[in-house]
C-alpha cells in the first residue's frame, strides 16, 4: 500500500512536469496568453492538493502497526510429529496402550525404558535396557509395530504376531521387530542378555485392548 502511494506521488510529479512543458510550449504560441496561464495555475493547484492528500495518507499508514507475517503452512511432517502414541506402565510391569497391552516379568521391573511413537508407517513401541539407554543412548531390546500395510516385510528381522482390528474397524498387522546389530557395551553384555532372553515370553502376553480384536498368527 505504501509503495503504491509513493508511486502515485511520483506519477503526479511526472504529470506536473509534463504539464509544465506543455504549458511552456503553449505560451510560445502567439495566440491568447491569458487562458493557458490560468489553466496552468488551476492544474498546479489541483495537483498540489492531490499530492498533499497522498502525503497525508502515507503518514497515516506509517503510523499504523505493521501487520504480522503470515505463519508458514503446516507440513505433513510437522503434523505427524505433533501426534502421539501414548502408553501407561501399570505396577512397573504392564504396558498399556489404546490398542493392546503386554506384561513384562519381575526381572524387568525398573530395568527397561519404553518409547512409543506414531510415524507415517504406523505405531511403534520400542523397549530398551534402561541402564544402557540412559548411559549410551541405545540398548534396543525389541519393538512392537502396528501397521496397515505389508511393508513390514522389508524389515531385516521381524516376526508377524497377528492382526488387530481397532475400535474403528481398521486392521493393523502386529509385528515384533528385533535389533540386527549389537545393542550393548561390553560391560553390559550380561544384563542386556538377561533382559533380551525374555523377549519372546513378553510378546506372548500380547492382549487386545477393550474394543479391539486380535487374531494371532497361525504357526505350523
């Protein structure tokens, strides 16, 4: 808006200059001199009034607070990161989500860390050795992955536990995912191995939440 007003003022000045040149040409003619001079004075007065109004409007706009910049549109990634896949831990042994629950043995009490998240591919629950995770940032024991497609077959080390239909009728494949590289420092090998040895037993406690139906994968 301010740029437009400045442009109008500039155009007005140009018009004034052009008009002056035309009037000068007219005054060089031997015709009646009084009318061109009167017309030029009238045009100058009108132009000066117009410029004054434009300048007053420009000052008014400068006194107004600047408009806030528009916020960037949300991206799919940001929306995805805003979503959560919450879980609760009951009595330090039962891990509960809106879709399922699992129970860990007493030997795991206080010794594990759970990180649950929602990604573009599905719902993840990652279980770690608490000791290793807090000191080293790794120590992955296993994960439970709920996904609606079959891309889980591209995972290096997985086990299909079965299919779960949630409260809204959506079908999820329930997949256990295991680490494919070493997840412990040398001094923590024994404690990590003791936790890891219970993975299959814990997965066997998988139960659907209220309103969900779990059909276990048939094994031969």
